[in-house]
């Protein structure tokens, strides 16, 4: 993939409640960043966010697994703890407000409205809706014909969802209504049948669906009619990358978490590589989510040494 000729950008990066660090990214395939003099390096700001709060109320001491999160318009954050089968609501200062136990392991969460989110429960083929206020509470669900892993809201009455059907050994994506009617279904190209991981995002006008496919080592861009527009083969030098979380900024640039490379690939809306951000990214990154302002995003990682961490990054 040819590097696009975009101007040099600057990321201002921080861990929550820590000093900011800055690094300049050039338009080379991999941009190595250095903290400025007098700043604290990211590796020395190893703040574990959420962990103590998520563990409150649990008696077995199980470490949480941050499988996904979403930032709401008012600054609140909903995070999915897959291991402990709970969804937790945090205020804009990351204080735990409320938690809600799920009947099976939740996988993905998306915002439906300012006061509602939807969570996928692939083990029982359900999409669970949760009302958001000062607490987080169940508000109904739908049952799907296929194993929905991830979802995004097309509007208040329709969702785009993607996942796998183990019997068919295929990935798929499509649209489904709030009352469970499947309106469309399309297959996603994939590689080896080894992993059930696919993530999706919509552009600002909600006309294009971006899909990060772990097995295929590729980011696909489809129209809502199922026609493929673009594809980006995730690669760093000779090494293939395994894409996981995916999100778009306010200008529809695409950010893809590459877990096995500990990096984020920034793509143009046409899936052309702009930058690869490496040394500011924690080990084993998993999910990425932009705040509604579009200039700040959260990245979670799961590492055996550091447990679960959530970092914030601010675009400048």
C-alpha cells in the first residue's frame, strides 16, 4: 500500500490523570516517536484505569477483561467486562456510577442514543438494550438468527451488525431492526478459520461500513448495499498485522488497532495508509473509541503483566 501524501500530524498522548506527552509523526510507513524533554514517557505512566472500580462488588477477585467500550455524548463511558459478564457505567471523570450483570458474556457495545446503548451477547444470539441515566439497566432485547459479535447504530431503529456463524464458518455483516427483522446480510472475505474476531465502524454520514477482519488481516469498506469500495491489507514491512478495534475521527479518517504489532494504523477514508503509530501504544491493544468531540480517543489493552489498561490520546 502506498503511503498517502498528507501533511505531518501531531498526536498529543496521555494516560488519564497523567502528564501529557507529545510526539511528531512523519509520513513514513512507521513513525517512531520520542517524548519531549521534561515530559513523562508513556511507559512511566502506567495508570490502570477502571480496574479497581470494576472489581467493586465482585467477591472472587477476578481480573476484568475490557472487551469493548463506548463514549456517550455527555462524556459518560460504558465498558464491557467480558470475563465477569457485566457492563459498567462511568462518569466523565471515570468514576464508577453503576453496573449491570449480563446473562452471558457480553462482547461489544454501541451507543443507540444519548440515553441508550446496545450490547451483543453472542453466546445466546441476543442483542441486549440498556438504558442509561444515573444507572445502567436492561430495557429489552432481540434474538438474532446469526451469532452477532459487534454492532453499530445506523439510526435509532436500525443497527448494522457483524459476526460469525460457526456452522457455516463464515463471517457476515448486515442490518437488523430494533424488532429483530434482518434487512440485509452479506459475507465478509476472511482468511484461516481460526478466530471469531471482526469489528466494524460507520462513517459520519452512515453510508459506508468499515470492517476490521482479524483472520483476513484486512480492513474492508462496504456500502450499505454490500458492494465493496476499498480494502487495506494490514502489513508492517514483511509482517502481516491482525486488526481488531476500529474507529473513525471527525474527518472520517480510519484508526485500526493492530494487536500483534502493538500499533494503530491511520487510514484515509479511501483506506490508504497515512501513518502507523507504534511506541505510544500499550502492549496488546484491543479496542478503540472516539469521544463525541472527535479529537480524543480511548484505547484499551489486555496484557498479562499490566492487567487491563485504558489510555487516552488527544489529536492535535
